[in-house]
């Protein structure tokens, strides 16, 4: 039985490795692998299951592939259709199959021996290593807020140790760094603990699977998981370092797998916050699973990780365990095991709002229920006043907030009404969940609970101060690390120098360093009505209305054909990241997409792509800046950003200039509620 399973697994691994050389579509490999395994189960050879590279095999697909590693967008879900078993097979075919299975059995045995030996060698090496942790490593460690061994403030930005700009060297460098910083240092925030935090001496955990999409989807789901953990007082368990979808560049560096600590300064974040603890997945497995503390939810008996492995860093080793097995409808072997020993969060963000009570216990839970009932009554009254032909009551509620944002310290009813959108359920962090030792957030569309949603569009806090705290926490701490910020700062400084010269030629102030920015999404972007727009349409229908002629324009794009931009060069002085590659020496190219986002956020006018989560995060950073600088329209959360779209989507062009409540699809853009007035009445915050 075991050998048979290993045969299937190893063949799958070999097959996928082979396909990796012949196709660039991960979805194609996934489905062809699935076809292979299902065919093996049926005793027949698999036939090819060809899937186009544009959309992939799943419904509702949005996949990103930027030349500068612009990892983004949504991957949908669907079901693979197995090959039909033929009525007859000739004996020659059966002979080939038997021979193949025999060869695979030998390979499986050899792979098993190699893996065991590699684990033994790894254990020996780990024991011989110095136990001191690198400041950016979470391997087999925990991070507590009162541990001051390795720490620097997350607030501010210093680039002296990251290749500049050096704020101590000249005023220009200092101004550039000040321009990039949208985050704040609020000491009272660092002392806050969730009222749901477990009593001293006990621990409760939140584990999560990274989203199955590109980096900006992964970032979005990561934010939701972190906020859910800190908002409920749970220890955040980071997933193992693994291969992120589309975040692979063989020529970039020796690093092929990543953890969130590679992009965020999680060590310092945890050290700053009294109510946040972060541990590695390896430590979690050693402290809990290997001590028999994780019980199978089906029979209540202790259970252990697959093959008793605790160190899953490096793409879920051995690699073949990272792929779905025929007996697993969802996830891979590690995550399927986790779903059997934890309480999986089965909330569907498109169907319900996740409500966090003000306090633990039944009474606080009942208060949330009462708010929900009041909202249902309000919607029923609203329906009575609408024409019988009005189909969606929620649309009427949603539009009541157009240009009319609710007070951030408003009643629970008003705040829930503003964020509910079309959803008809409330998913409460109830007493059962509160008492669970481990809750687990899933990352797959097929799970039905994929967190492809902005944290602020899904997590509702009954206490408005808790709501604002989480929004400030994300703004002030879940920002890209200093190495990424400083690389972007060098490019911004160079672009500003070019802009100063161009602006002087236009007769503007000699100290004017303003420039425009754009994100142009092409590649395999699912939304053809935007992807297939010609350069002339992007210009004539959109950009020329908003950009000043002959100004410097920095373009973040995945379009590799330089000829595409020739019409733009007639009107503007264009710059791309490739023009500043000399400023990125020694910087891992896996960071390039994030660097592009930061640079693009600095434009005085920005034009981006609707439906793009890459553009979305640029706009969120611009929203943070607008609040800090109190730019025009900041009271409503408006920002000076446009979307280039064809005429049939003309109503989307100026969507960022007017306040709107959150609406589906929640990932398609960012909403002002995430940055508007989130520092409200900080003097009232208890310290």
C-alpha cells in the first residue's frame, strides 16, 4: 500500500519536473499531473490535458506574470475531469504499464532512502550549528515583545545600511526618505492586547496557508491572517518557507523558497507589540504536534505530521509532498493533515462578514447577534420603501454611502451596514472558536474559504477602537522591509532628478520634482477588455486627459515590447525600472515588483489598472500618504488616482475620487475605509 502510494507520488514528481522544462503554465502541470495520477488509479496511461497559458484550467482565473516580477491577481477554482477509462487495452500497453510501475517502484525506494539520509544529515548539521538566530530568521524560534536581543524600531526609515540614500549625507536624500514614509510610530498602539488573549501560561494559535495566487494575493491573505491572529490574541504561526506562485526567477538568486519574513520585518514587529507573538511552523510542530498535543478531530486521538517531519522549509520537502495526491480533493499532504487536527476557518468572505466580539463569552457574542438583527430589520424597512422592481436591496444600502462616509466611531449598526455589501451571513468568532487551541485559515479556492479579500472588507470588530487599531497596525507595520524600501528610494531620487530638469524646461518652479506614474498591465491578464486596449486608446481615452504633456512619467509594467510605448513617448518622458538597473546591484530581483509599487506610489498623478491587486496596493499606499499630508480630498479618503479603461467601463476611471463603501469583488480595488481617518481620536486610546 505504502509502496504503491510512493510510486504514484514519485512518478508525479518526475512528471512535473519534466513538464517544468516544456511549459511555463503551473496550472497545466498541475492538471496534467492530476490526469497522470487518476489514470494510474484506473490502470491506464494518461493522455495530455492541454490547457492554454492565458487563463489556465480553472474558472474565474486571474493570473499575473510581470517582467519585473509583478506577482498578482486571482486564481479561481474548478474541477479536473479525469480521463474516461477505455473499454479495452491491448496486452502490449499493459506490459508497458507493468514495466513502468516496476521502474517507478525502484525509483520510489531510492527516493525514500535518499530523503531519509538527507533528513539525518540535516539534523546532524542543525545540531552542529551555532544556535544564535539571524535577526530575520524564524527557524525553530519564537519572537516575544519583551525580548530585546535583536530589535530596531519599525517606524522611520534609514537606508545607510542598505546602499542609500543616506539621510545623513544630504538634504535631498533626507527629503526622499521622508516622502516614502507613510507609517507612524504610536507607542500606545504597541501596548494593546486583544481582550480575547488567552490567560497567562496558556497559548492559542492561528495557522494559515499562503494564498495559492500571485504575490499580491498572497500579501492580501497574509494581512487578513495576521489581523485575525492579533485581533483575537492568538500566536501567529508562520507557514514554512515555500515556493510562492510566480515568485520564481531562476537567474535571480540561489533562493527559491520564501517566508513572509523575507518581505516584512516580522522580528521587529513582534518585539514592538505586547499583544503579538510569532513563531515558526517548525517550532509549532515540535512544541505541539510532536508532544502529542494535536488531536485528530475525527477520533480525538493524538496524530503527527506526515512522515513525522517538522522542518518543512524549502517548498514543502520532499518536493513531491507539495502536490495534491489522488485521495486529496484539496490542498497538499501537510495542509490536509493540518485541517484534521485544527479548527479550520470555514468562513467564505463573499458570503459572510467575520465578526469579532468586543469581549470573549456568550454575552458579547449576543451583542453582535443583536447588531445583525437590527441590520436585517433596517434592510426590511428599506425594501418597503423601494419600487417593487428594485432587485437588490443591498445596492440601495451601499449607495447610501456614496460621497457620504460613515463616522469611524459610529454605532456598530452603522459600521456593519457600511461594510456588509451583498453578504447575507454573519460569521462570528464564537465561544467554540474562542476555546479552540488552534484555528487554521485555508488558502485554496477549492476549500470554499480562500481569503482573497482585504482584511478591512471582511473582519468586522464590534468595538470601533479595535477596528481602527488593526488598520493602523497594518499601515504602520505590515509594510515592505527596509531593503525593499531603500532600493525604491534610490530610484525615486533618480526620477526626481530627471523630473526637476524636465519641469524647469516647462517653466515650472526650479525645485519642482513632481512626476507622474503609471501601471500598465498586459501579459496574461484575464480581463481582455483592459488587456487588449491599444496604446492609442490608453492615451486618447484616458491618460492624455490627466497627465501634463512633456512631464516625466515612471511606468511599472509587464509589457516587454518597447514598441508598445512609442505613442507615449510623443507626449511624455518615460522611465522604467530597467533605466535604473545600476541602482539595483545586489538587490534580489524577486523584490522588483514591490520596488515598482513603491516608486509608482510616489507620482503626483497615478494611472493604474482596474481589477489589478498590484495597482490596488499602490493606491492604498497613496491613500496612506494623502492622510498623512492632508492632501485635497483626504477628508473623504479621495486620492489623485485614475484607472485607464475602455469606454464601456468609463464609470471606473475616477472611482478613487469619491468615497465608496466596500463592494464585490472585494479584491478588484482598494477602498478608502482602509486609510480614511484611522488616526481618529488617538488621545482617547487607553495606554
